[in-house]
């Protein structure tokens, strides 16, 4: 008896997982692209044909049809149109931000180079002066 209960408890999750979950109609109409409104999903398309599709999706979801099958049914209605194509991004804010960041880095780099040149020229002058003094001392010693 205990063995049967244990087997049932272990197999029940796999049986439940094997059955497809009914579709959420709102999720389907928000992810399926509309062949009637370029660049829009079914939920955003004002076309009367898209409204018919939304009604069908809600009907099928209420009947317990899983989302992949609903999408497949819709795809057979528009075989040449990719219903799962993603719409283009609405905001293109990344490019200006990246350009600004790059320009800022270039300006910072250029400013540091200019500042380091001023510092290095002082150091170079000091090194030349020391070199000249040392050269003069060596020449004086050789001349004696």
C-alpha cells in the first residue's frame, strides 16, 4: 500500500508536467505580431481583422488550448508572415549615451596627455640641466 502511494506521489508531477498548460490569452496577443499593423503586436493593432484574431485567441484559451498551438493556428492563417518576429525597440537611447561616453573618455584622455606633457617638460628640463652640468664637469676634468 505504502509503495503504491509513494509511486503515485513520485509520478504525479511528471504526469502533470506532460499535460500542456492552457494559454493565457493576454500573453498570446501581447507576443504575436499582427500581420495587419506593421511593427505592432495583436494587442496594439486597431485593425478589425486583428480584433477577430484576438476574439479567436480568447476563445481558444478558454477552451484550454496551449499557447504554442494557438500560435500555430494563427500562423496557418498567415503562412508568409512571421508572427513571432520581435518589434523594433521603441527607444534608441543607447547609441547617444555610448557616443557621449566615448567622447567624454577621449576628452579626458586628451586633457591628461596635455597635463602630463607640462609635468614631463619640467622634468625633462631638470634632467637636461643636470646632464649639462655633469657634461661640463666631465669636460673640465678632461681638460685639466
